[in-house]
């Protein structure tokens, strides 16, 4: 097959989500001279922190180097789940039952925070508690999912259930999986419209939003930070850095603790209803246990399949090439999609941490949020809110308020990722 023929003539290398929620390129507001709190980064965590602080009476300024939300907040797949990088069963083995329960209960709180936030504030972003099906890439993965589910049910009260290989086509239209697990409490949303809703909430609360203004450095100390930006200086009592995978060299300490990895997505052209139904019969969010995790869903209007994953590091920002890789994976799972073309191919950077946990922490009076390892819709939103509660002096989420780890000689450039991704890709291909 000529892989160039998979694309429509007017292929867009920008997110499908930007059709309904385009990113504004204009500078939003002028930089004031002073603020109670300055937040660097206008993604989910920066905005939820801003709203919480502003509604408590603080004068808050959010500054972003680019357009508001132009990073992963409007590029992701929109999945909402109580998910950590380690399974609950694995985490029990690593940190013990008590700590594993503590971490996973916090993950559940992050998921429910997003549902409650959207519903209570009437944010129109296609929110659905549609459930998420995880396909087992290998027979032993099915057994691992089942063991993990048993522990979650016993210790967390989870309502997941296993789906055998004979039953799986009622959930996902492929024979490539060896059964799977349905998490009925998970869901998804339109990430661009969710971000727009948070921007609207911030403006209503009186937050000043300054875009296309890079922060050069933060000097001073707690109570009197001097923040140097492209528009000049602003003095603030408190500072939050919520730049996640888009952290630049100006925040070298933070950058050395995050591993940026690009995740890519393609969107099909509109499909006949019976074809959509043959792929995702019940409208679930879908994921799998591949080492290079695949994730996919229907578009909010139910007419397209949006298929995401992580292609090789050599394909970073080459969205025609990554789109071809994703299309190969998609048609392997779903041969019925081969005749249909791709209209959008894009990517965005997520941040992993060296211990594979999300983090919120404070250093020299500056608060840092980031490293949610692929679960950012729920966790970034939640940790922004919880960091704001910490600044306000109330109780806050303790589970992920922990120091970041790093590695000697690591500067923020993940030079090792091509080898790692190549190795994981080979394991997926061989099912080992």
C-alpha cells in the first residue's frame, strides 16, 4: 500500500480538537507590575490553580510562552481515569499495600475532581463517563489485568470487570487482543473545549492571562519574587511553575526532573455509522497493554476514530511520518478502516518522571507541578487545584507532594529515548 495515499489532500498537522477550539494567537492581556501569585504555564494545572486562588481572593497572573493551552492540554486524547503508571498490583509489591492504597485513592480523587469540576460549573466539553476498555496484548497480560482487578476490587472497591477474548468484540471490534478489562467509571472529554472552559472560569474569577510572553527567570525569595519576562518584570508573593513537558532551560532544576515524550494521534475522515460501530461498538474509551500504549476513541460527534500512541523518537514533530506508523497499527487492529483516509495527524509532549509518579513539590519557595506520565487530564487538573490549596494554607493532597528524582548528567534532553522506544516497539511486535 502506498502510505502517502492514507492522507486526504488537505491533511492538517494540527489537532483535530482545534477545529472546535482553535488556539488564539494574539496576546491576551498586558503584564501587570504586581500580583499575589504568578503561575507559569496555562495548561490544566496552571488554570485550576489560578481559579482556586482567585476565587479565594488572590490577585493571580498566568503567563505562557505561547498561545494559551497550545501544549498537551489541547493535544491529548481526552481520557479521564484513576490511572497511575504502575498497576495497583505492581505498586503493592513496590511500596506495600498501605501506600499503594493511598496512591490509588488519590488517583480516584483526581478523576472525580474533573467530573465534579466540569459538572458543577457547566463546562460544555463533551464529558462522558463512557467507561474504558483495556485490551490485553498478550495472554499473560490478561492474567495480570485480572489479578490487578481482584486487588482493586478488594482494597479500593473498584467496579471493573474482566472480558474474555470470546466476548471482547462486543467492546472493541478486533481479534488482536486476548480479552481485556472494562473500567466503567472512567470517561473522556473534548480536551480543547475543556481548556476553553477553564480559561473562561479563570477570566470570570479575575485572573490575568498573559500569552506569548516567555518567563526568563524567577529571582528573589518567598514573599518577593521578581519574575523577569519578555514583557518586563512582575513582582509576586508566590510563584507556581506548571510547564510540565514544555519546561525550558530557564527552569533547569525542573527540566532535569522531567522526561518529555511525544505522544501522537491521527483522526480518520468521517466514517459510515456501521464502520464506527464495528470498531468501538459501545463508545468506550479504549486502551491496551502494549509497551508503546495505543489509545483510541470516537470523536465527540461519533463520526470518526481518533487513534493515538507513541511512535519512534525519530518521528518527533514529523507528523506525516508518525501518522503513517499509527495508521499501520490502526489497520492491523481494524482492517475495516484501511479504505478510509486520515484528515489530521499531530502530537504533543507529555512528561514522565524518573520514579513514574506524578508530583507537586516546593523548592526555595517556588511550587512545581508536573510529570503525570500520561494521565494528565485528571491528574494535572487535580494537582493544580491541590497546589493552590497548599498555598492558601488549607489541607491538600499529600500522596503526590513528594520530591522529584533525577539522574546524574541528565539535563532535560531525553537522548536515550530512541533506543528505549525501539526496544519496546520490538517487544510489542514479538509480543514479549
